[in-house]
C-alpha cells in the first residue's frame, strides 16, 4: 500500500471530529454485506467531506463504490504499466501543487504535454486523475477542500473524439454525488474555443449549485482572484516549478513512481467494489440504467 496519513494526528489536529463517530460509521459499513471493507482512513475522508453528516455520508460512500464498480471505462484495468496508461502518462501532466491556498485548499492541476489528438484518451486521463486523487488524499493531512485547474491550451475538437456524452454524464455524477473530498472549484485556463462546446454539454447534467463552482478563464488575471499567483507553476506566473517538472517530481519522488505501487493500485481498485448479489434488494436503484 502507498503511504497513508497518520490517523492519530488527524484527530489531534481536528478535535471537532469525534473518532467514536467515525468508528461507529466504520462498524456500520462492515455490517453492510455489499460494501467493500474499507480502511479507517477512507471512512474518515468521507466523513470529513460530508461535513460529519452521518446518514448523508452513508449514502455517499455507497454511491462512490457503486460508481467505481460499474464504470469500467474509468476504473477498470488500472495497470499503470499497460500500454494505454503509459501513453496517458506521457500525454497528460497531472499533479497536486506543492503549496495549499491560504484557506488550506489543495490544488490539482493538469494539462496536455503532447497535443497530438490521437494520443489523448479521455477515460485513460481520468484513470490517472482518480489514482492520484486516491493516493494524495489518503497520504496527506485532511484539507477543507480542493481546487482543480485544467490548462486547455492545445486542446482541439479532434481531442473530443474520445469523449462520449455518457462519459461526461458519469463524470458529472461522480463530481456531484460521490467524490471523497469537498470540491471548491474547477478552473479552466487558456480557454480554447472548444471549451464553450464542452461546457454547453456539461451544463446539461450539472446541478445549479455546482455551476457556480466552475470557471472558464480567458486570462490568468481572473484566475488569480481565486488562487494566489505565487503558489502556481512558473508558466502561470507563479513561483513553483514548471508543471511538467512538478508532475515528474510527484510521480517519481512523492510515491517513488506509479510503477513501484503498480500492484497496490491494481489490488486497491479491484477490492473497492460492491457486491451486487449481496445488496439488500430495497436499496438497489440502478445507475444510469447500466445495471
């Protein structure tokens, strides 16, 4: 398993979180026949993300692992040494920034480093993002939320050939209903003409309350109103390393690269699946008509 955050430290730093409540939730989850066995770290992350609302948290956890189980295009074949995911790692730079915002938010940033459309596969890029998200959240101290910044420079209509409407719908569902952290905002910088088309599609599925968290920036000045300039990579006017160097540092140094944890990642994703045969019948509501 990759490095995990210190549980005791989280409860000391966040005395408003009652460990007994987390453990009671953990025990309840163990008693649900269809839900996979989770670490207390995972339960704590969800409890924190759901602002300590017990019943709501139960629903989110069930939705999250149900989603993982029924979206093979996003969570199937997570072998980081497979040709497809090796290609994705060479096509997209995805990295958490090294510094938090003044509010304590983490920032996950991504951009194309190879703009050849034939090399870009939307679902494979998401596999990298979800893997980095899991590893980063589970190894760092609790944060009040996180921000996503996507540099769309180099993106063309040809890149969207790998994106289906159903995949967009599923991604929006994940962000709105099942994400194991508090999403503070999604920012698109260096916006290209294709962004208007994408947002028109995405808005079909977005709840009104989430729309206010999505920003499309035609200039970096408007981004600085949300994220302090100095914590951004150099090419965005900040003091941090260039994003491509940050991505290499994150993968190779923070986690001794994906490949050391290749089997951990595969085993983790395989074990975080619901068993529909054991799900109480009255709870089975289906998911996008897939099952």
